[in-house]
C-alpha cells in the first residue's frame, strides 16, 4: 500500500486555491460594481450556519 505524500497533496491544494483567488481578484477588478460590503448581518448568518459544526 502506497503512503500518500501529504506535502504534495497540500502543494496541489495551495496551487488550486491560488488560481481560484487570482480568478476572484481579476473578476473584482474588472467588475467592481459587483462587490458588496461584508455586513454584520452576513457575519451573524455565517455564525448561525456554523453553530453546530465540529472540526476534528
């Protein structure tokens, strides 16, 4: 049985996340009118959604 290479998996995830964030930044720069401020209401909604989430 082959042991997964955790470093390589994390490296791949970092690359994918970087590409995704680059795409978001590009879209924000090209379409600034789509941006909305992050409100306390949004934060409260996230808190409610995550209330019973357990991270191991």
